[in-house]
C-alpha cells in the first residue's frame, strides 16, 4: 500500500499564482501566467461577464 511513494520518483515544483502567491496546479516549467484554482475561477467570472 506504500507503493505510491515508490512510483513517484521526481518531485514537481508548482508555480505560484501571479495574483495571490498561492501554489497553482501548474508546474514551474509551464510558460505564461499561472493562477491558483480560486484566482483562475475569479478570472473566468470576470471575463465571462465582460461582454
């Protein structure tokens, strides 16, 4: 049952959200603006209502 730890050999460093600084769901290797799930949701709400 502890085999899950043995499978993940590398650790993923997640990029910080550009708005609040919380960890996002994206690795640091991802290019562009990274947002945490909450800020991503807020951004989607703002863009959905702007038209």
